[in-house]
C-alpha cells in the first residue's frame, strides 16, 4: 500500500501512475474523485456555501474510478468525466467541496473499499494521514511554487489552453492555502512520510526513487514471511 500526498501540481499523479504501472499496482487518483463531486455541484447550480444541499447531494451521487485498458477513468453517476474534471473551474471547486466533512467521508469510504486488498498506489492530500494511516510506504512530494505553476501551464497547453502565469500562480497558491488550512483532513507532512522535492528531478528520477523504496519494503516483508 503506497500513499503519495502533496500540494497541487507537485507531480503526484504522474509519479503515482508510473509507479503503479511498474509495480503492476492499481493507481487511485483521489483528487479526481473530489473533482467529480465538484463538477456535480457546478452542474446542479448549487452554491458552494450551501453546505447542507451539497451534503444531501453526496448521498445520491456515485463517484467511481475504473482502470480501462490500463488507463484510469473517472465516472460520475456512470458517466465518464475524465477530461471534463481537468478544468481550472473544477479544480477550484474541488478545493471548496473537499472542505465538507460529509463529502470527505463518502470519498474516503470508497477509497478504502478500493484499497483494502493492497497492491495500490493512492495519491491525494490525506492518504497517509486519514485514508490509510497504516500504508507501507508514505511519500510526501513537494516542488517550488514557480515550478508547479509552469507544470500546470504546460498541462493546460496540452489541452489547447493558453493561460498566463500570474493567474495560475494565484490559483495554485490559493488552493495550497485552502487545502493546508481547512479543518477537515488538511494536507500535512507526516513524520513517517519520506519527503522529497521534485523541482529539479526528472519524472524518471522521481519514479525510480519511489519504486526503489517500495521494492526495499517488499523485500523486507518477504524475508519476514
Ligand atoms: O490533486 P488534485 O489537484 O486533483 O485535487 C483537487 C482538489 O481536491 C484539491 O485542491 C484538494 C482536494 N483533495 C482533497 O481534499 N483530498 C484528497 N485526497 C485529494 C484531493
């Protein structure tokens, strides 16, 4: 069980996806689940301050992740929303809905169901602290704000969107603040997590670090058997 936590655009998704691929594990992007829930709130036209309506909505909403042809897809009430949830509007909305405890409880329940048998790499903000505090390997990924802003810009360019650095910088900094200061399961660096800064690492390097740590743990566990 591998938990990867860290702030927005720190390289979690790419790392988690490739680590899972190399180990033959399932990849679970928990941020995608909060994004799907946020998309539903936006589509229903509910105000983000209307907590009780959102709480009611959670009970009638189904958010699931499925691996299809080796690719992780996100479903909202049975509809594939994988691409739709990548917008800036949804990212901002996800940071809001994820402050609501009932939303978190529902998402965490599904994440625990998916992860119960192990062989999984989960990434998010509260994986090592709340979802699986007993994870075998906890990683905390960071990167400097400038680096993360540029990465997000490149990601948006790939979607055909040209966005200036300044508004992106503000959005990411606002989201960082919100995710780290909320009452419910804020992003924290745990004492038992291995922290590393991906600012000056290539994707290959960051993936190799995690895979090597994982293999070391697997070896130790096998020796004990
Ligand atoms: O990782 P991401 O940028 O796709 O996540 C979108 C938002 O969802 C993020 O701003 C905070 C929230 N989130 C969370 O609260 N807990 C998680 N485990 C994952 C994401």
